[in-house]
């Protein structure tokens, strides 16, 4: 009887581990998809900057922008 309980306990642990691995796999897949979308957006932004000939303005903004906070905003934003 004790042996059966030990086997059942090990099977339960193994099942929980499989469930956690499945959840992590789903999470990683979602993160990879988000990353791919972000990379595509970044590519379009880079090409838009080049198309509009805004390279120098972008570089200036990148070098001189700083974060500002507002009371009614939950996060900071970049500004010159």
C-alpha cells in the first residue's frame, strides 16, 4: 500500500511537471511571437526614418532625449 502511494505521488509530481512545462512552452511561444512583431515594427520604423530622410533628427533625439513624468501618467515618456 505504501509503495502504491509512493508511485501515485511520483506520478502526480510528474504530471504537475508536465503541466508546468506545457505552460512555459506556451508562454515562450507567445513571447517569441511578440518579439517577431516588435522586430517587424522596428524594421518599418527604421525604413520610415530612412524614407523621410530623418536620420539626423532621429540621431539628435536619441542622443538628447530624456524621460519626463506626469502625475496622471503611469509611465514616463521621452522628450527633448
